[in-house]
């Protein structure tokens, strides 16, 4: 048996953790702003953002202060009691969105699980017990619980676990005619990401989302927006629904909400929320004071004209670098997404090699992501410095050069 004193290395992962991840060979140990350092002291520019989580960079002073202050005050009470940080954060979210009611969970998966349960419960109690159909989209990603992974439109994540929850239908994204073909009065909800993140950084068209809203109204179904990845300033609006001008009935958010601390939220109207009652749903940790204190601090910074207004200029800087890289190396067929959720689709000769680009980038000292096998994804801090963008993209260009040879 290994002793406590044994050195922690990447090999330790293979010894003690379930084999559900394939983490990088280096282990980050420290972060500040948009820079990260590994065990050996090597420095990286972080354009991965913990998969769109660290929206204010690493160890933002305001978030550190909120964590320290709350950590010395009250950590946990359970939902037998409420707490001030949760109520303050709830009030801020209600004031800044369509929502009249919120409930806090711990992850995007849990927020979506809550939203889907709420949608079905609302439909079955207010309309009919047979109004249970959920329409979702191919290549969507909504989480890893059995319900959310079944609503997600990627069989590779949901196959092999036995019978799936029933009455879930998948149709092509951005195809309103396909939705119309399966929409009926048994539909309880249409679930959509305004920007498909894991599915390749594909943005919905305004016409598609407006059409979904009209179809849901026509069939008394709920429109659910999964803004786990697109929410909290990522697009330059606080939430993407505000950019599109299409208001959902239920919205979920997580990732950037806590700036790195696990927390998520479901937003909805008073009418829909009232379908639930005491005991309909719950969470031991959901809405705990530590998470809500940090999220409250993050919210106060993100929901400002300075941060939201700076997203588009930062995006332009990234896109300019990517176009320059493409002009030199001929690797990208498309640069897409919105705000600081950017996808660079690889040309046919590099299809399936997105992770090769990711690993090459890490070797050059820059952290990026993939979104499926064919898209390199960037989800940096919303306040990333211009110098960090330029330095990181220079390193990424060096990585591309290595791959194209």
C-alpha cells in the first residue's frame, strides 16, 4: 500500500481514480488570472477556463475574499434552514432576468435534472399525466445523470446503462421543420442549448429559437434553455436568451456562476414554480452559504457593462489570431460560436484530430479544449488580458505549426 508520503504524480491518477477521464500529463497546482503553473513550475496560458467555468480567471481577489469571509462565518446548514448568501444571490438573479423564482443546485447536471423534472411535473399536474414528451436535439449535452444524459443527444454517453427514460425524442439542431414534425399536445417541453457547447460550438439561429417559442406556446409546452455553458456573460449578454430576445420558461445555469466554485441554478416563473411543493425535489448542498457567497461576488463583477461590454472586443482579438493562423497553415474551415465561446472547426484533412491540437497546445504552454473530435474550443476568462490573448495565441500558433509539419 502506498504511503501518504509518496509523491503525487500523474501516475497516481491511474492508481486511484476510476478510468472515466484521460487527464493531461501535467498537473496544474497554481493559477492566477489567465496563467496556470504545473508541478514543475512550467507556465501555461489558460484558454480552457475549466470548461467555461473560471469566468474571472483563477483566484480573483473578490472571489477569494468572499470565500475566506464566508468560510469563517457559516459553511453549511442544510435546507432545513435558509441562509443569507442564497437569498441575496436569488434576489440578484430575479432582478436581472425574466425569473420570479430560483432554486440552487451544485452542478449543471443537477440544474438540468431539476428543470426536466419540473417541466414534466408541471405538465402532468396542470395539463395531463400523458403530457410527458421531451423534444431535444442531436449532439446536445445536458449532463451525466441518467435523465440528463438521455435528454442529451449523444448515444456514446447514454448507451450501455440499461433502459433509458422514455418519451424523449431527438431531432436535428436548428431544424424547425423537424421539431414541427414531432411536436404535439403530448409534448411537455422542448430543451435546447442556445449554443451547443460539447456538440461543436454551434449557435442557434434567432429564427430557430423564435420558432421554438411559438411552437411551445401553441402546444402548451415549456421552452427550457440550457445555459450551463452559454450563461453568465459568456456571449456578452448576462444570458444568451437576452441576446436572442427569446424568453424561455425555465433556464439553467452553472459553470461560470460560481467562478470555479460548484454551484448551479434553475430560473423560472412563479406560475411554473408553484407546481412543485415541499418535498417535490431537493439537494443536501444546493444553495449552501459557501457556494452562494462566492457566486454572489462573481455575479456582481460579471453583471457589469465593463465585463459584458468587453467580451466582444476580446472575441475579435481571438478571431483575428485564428484567421491569421488559418491564413498561414490552412487548418480551419470555420470559426464560430458567440462571445468568448469560440469553436475553430478543423478542415477535412485534420478531421478527428482536435485532441492532437489540444495536446500540442499544452506542450507549447497554452490550455485549450476540444468540442467533439473536429473542433478546437476556446472558453477563456471573460476578463482575459490582451497580452495574455496575444501570448497564448502565439503559443497556439506554434502548436499548429508542429502538427501541420
